[in-house]
């Protein structure tokens, strides 16, 4: 890991679900950050502990909790792409520092660029000249090959292989274990089904599945369903 990417200071995690637990593990594995706790809108976990850390309030409590707990950085751990991207913009506009969570086992090329609020899970490989946008999730063990761009708020699920010179536009969900061949463009808010092999461009808002991947619908109604599985 490049030392400049180490997250330090007092960090707050937004979202205490499955992805929140993964982000906590990433931060603790790095060993350089103090995690103060979580915020989550689920009423049933308020004032309780998740993996030993307290749930300190809901997302609406963010400014107060940042001040009270002297938080120096926030990581968004929410699977839904639209929610995560919206929060990322709001938090940055409010001047609250959004930080990246990068697992120490991840391998990032020296000239890969990362935006803010990016989560890079265990075993991820990001190759030369890649550009990773704000609020992107690169989930466990995915590979992003050279000169590929991953747009703001996209989620590349565990075990996905994205070849070189691919363009993933904003808000894209690439399901677990999918493969994207070189030079393909995945349009805004498109969805690639688990295990699919994408050989050609995917239009914005389309859902494609299978080997080779074919379109099953041209709307985005299922993104919430996909994110529920996170
Ligand atoms: C692509 C996906 C989002 C579609 O979900 P959905 O909108 O509920 O779609 P449906 O289950 O109604 O499936 C529609 C059709 O596509 C097929 N299909 C769905 N996902 C498929 C996949 N991954 N590969 C091949 N075919 C698939 C279904 O069998 C169905 O075919 P049919 O119409 O012939 O019966 C979902 O199946 C998927 O792959 N999600 C990935 C979840 C994931 O990776 N989570 C990891 C989180 S870290």
C-alpha cells in the first residue's frame, strides 16, 4: 500500500450493516486509525455495539457527532450506490473530511489515482494508470487492470475482473465474480449480474446477465435489490 493512503486520526463509519463491518475490519487492519464508532439509520441498533464499536446516532446526527467525538475523517459504508454518492457530495459540501479505507493487503499501482471516500477491500489489485472516482467500492479481491476508469459511486463486487482500458461510468453495480473484457464501456447506473462476462458496451441504466452478458431490462429498478445483498 502507498503510505500516503493510510487513514489516520479519529474515523467515523456511516453504515453499520455488512459493508460497515467490512470497512471496520479494513480500518483496524491498517492499524493507523482510531475508529470512534458508526452512524446508522436503523432504529433497532441505536446505542448498541456492532463488532465492539458503538452506534452513536443516525446519519442526521453527523455534524454533532463529528464535533463531539473530534472526528477527523468519515468513511461511507453504504452499499446502495445512489445513497452513497449523494451522501459523499453532501459531506464534502459541508466541509467534513471524507477519507479512504484501504486494506493493507490491497495492491495499488504507484500512478493509480483515487478520489475521496473510496473503499478498497482485502486483496484488491489496481494496476497502472487507473482512475478511481469518489465513493467507489472496490470489494474483496477484485482486479482492475491498467488504464481503466471507475466512475463516481460505482461498486465493483468481490472477485470481479475488470480488464484494461475499460470505462465504468458513474453509479454502476458489477455483481460478484463478473468479468469485463478490454475497451468496454459500462454506462451510467447499469448493472452487471453475478458471474456474467461482458464482451460489449452496456447502455446506461441497463441490466445485463449471463455468458456472454445480454440485456434483461433497460431500467434501474433492481439496484436496490442488488445492494440489499451487500
Ligand atoms: C443481475 C441481478 C441484479 C438481477 O436481479 P433481478 O432484477 O432480481 O433479476 P431476476 O432475478 O428477476 O432475473 C431476471 C432474469 O435474469 C436471470 N439472471 C439474473 N441474474 C443472473 C446472473 N447473475 N447470471 C445469469 N442470469 C441471471 C434470471 O434467471 C432471470 O431469467 P429468466 O427471466 O429467464 O427467468 C441479480 O441476479 C444479480 O446477479 N445480483 C448480483 C448480486 C451480487 O453480486 N451481490 C454481491 C454484493 S457484494
